[in-house]
C-alpha cells in the first residue's frame, strides 16, 4: 500500500513517504492503458498543486479536472468568472482536459456533476483519482462515494471502504483499489503527492495546520487605510516597506505608485506585518518563531530562513483591474493592484509603468506570477472574458459548478 509521496525539502515526515520517482514508476503503466483520470487541484493553491508532470503519467488519456475548496473563495465571488479563469489557465497546460468542475466536498457542490461526467466518459475503463497532498482528495472520494451510494448498491458497499486519513495531513491510508462501479472498471485512489516546492515541504509537521484555511478567505490589504479616498500628501505609499506573511514570505516594495495595494489571500492563522525595509532584517531575526509563525518557537533554531529571493518587475497598463497575482506555492496568493487606492492628485499618473518587488521565501518554495484570479464582488466587475472564435470555443473544455 502506498501512503504518500515525500518531498525533497525539509518536511519532517518525508521519510515515511515513497519518492516521486517511485510513484511514477508504480503508475507508469497508466499512460499505455485506456483509463480515465480525475485530477484534483486546490483553488487556494491552484499553481502549486497542479502536478506539473501529470502528462508523463496521463499520456493521451482524458482528464476530468476537479477544482476543490471553492467554498473557501471570498464572499461575492462570481463562479462564472472563476470557471472561465480556470479553463484559460488549464488550456495553457496543453493537457487532454475534457471538462472542468468547481466543487466543494464539504457542501457537495459540484460532486454530482463530476459523477455524471465520470459515468459518461468511463466507458468500462478504470478511473484514477490523482492530486497533490492536501488538495482534499480523501474528502472528495468520500463525497463522491456518498453521492454514488444513493443510487448504486456497489458504491453503497464501497462507501464503507472510504479512504482513511492519518494524523499527518496529506497521507492517504485507505485501500488504493475501490470497487465502486457496476458493469466493469475500478476506482483507484492514488497517493497524495508531496511536492517539494510547496510550503508544506519546508515547515514542521506540527505547523501544517497553519497552512490550511478553515473558513472563507478574506483579503487582507496593505497599506491599511481608514478612508476610501486619500490626499496625495497622505503617507500611505508602500515604497520602502516590507511585508511579512508569517515567517514564510517577505515582500520588499522597491518601486510602487502611491495608489498601489497588495491584498493577501490565504490561511487566516498566518499573521501579516508591515515594517520599514530598513528595519526588516532586525524585525525578522527578533520575531521569527514568536510573532512571525510558522515556524513555531520550538523550530526557530533549525529554521533555515528565507533563502530564496525572486526579483519581480511587474509591468502594468490598466487602471481598472489588478495587474497580476503573486501565487506562493502551498500557501495562497497576493493580488497586485497598481491603482488599488483612490488618491487625490494622482489622476494624471500614466496608466502604464512598472512595479519592482523583491519576494523572499524558503528554499525550494516556488512563486508564480499569473493573471489575477477574479474573487469577491469586485472580481466580477473587472474580469475580462476572452474573445474566441467558434472553433476556439469548441476546443475549450466546458466548466461546471
């Protein structure tokens, strides 16, 4: 029985997991067989949880893409915009994705649609469910079997064999093969993959709960202002400031407009602090493991620090929408709005320019610049749908909610 795949970072439980290379070897037969793949991606960590090398395993087999935890998106989010955004991002991966489903295993939203698609596309083939660790795979399988059990006696019997979860998040201990279908074909639960570039690979196992959002996301915006409209003389600019996201991320603002706003979307347990960049090193050394957590105080002495630096030059040319997201693998994202604040006296500023940011994270955590995810009520106002030809529309996978 396979439990999960160990990362190559500092994840303390890594020794009890098989290596990613071993998993690829165990599942290498899939690309040479006719199977149906259900691939899970966490909407909070879309880029970090996508399994970049899924094509090596899937081959030309069809993929049903299931986006989990959509119930965590901010209040007022237009799922039509999110669905279109996911399809756009998926098209760039050049995979054989036949449909996209926005789901919540907690509320069962979208689960029936996934089941319908599986039954339609299975055609006697085995079904493999794949996903990175902590994308909610065990919860999804349980929700899927629970939905199937209402009409299918085979699934009803299989429901008692639903995957079990261990005390270590991301570890599937249940049976890999699940007899869940009438008329041939089996359901396979594959191990959750611990990707070495996610934050879970570097924090101690006792700190993993910090990384898991438990409630609906709410963006925390900086600078913090008390008025909706400011004067140019008000000192609110982010220039010369550093923002810490727990002990896991540091952003130094080297060049920004007076209007620039950064909004953080991720676990609420992670505290966020803004200090002068000139004092940032001293603040980090003093507060790491104390107010800047994770790491916890017990792990402070062995914490390697924020060793990876990425210098970002972000060009912008639109005043009406965020320019991009900075997605931090395994954590969440930061929405970058060059004109996020209304400041009197800046109306004549050109609508194009460049922001300069230094982003520090632990090695080997990755960060991604991506088109902004349209969340909250504002997202539905600024999101722009692509103008597609009839042929392009036909080639795009449909999304469901």
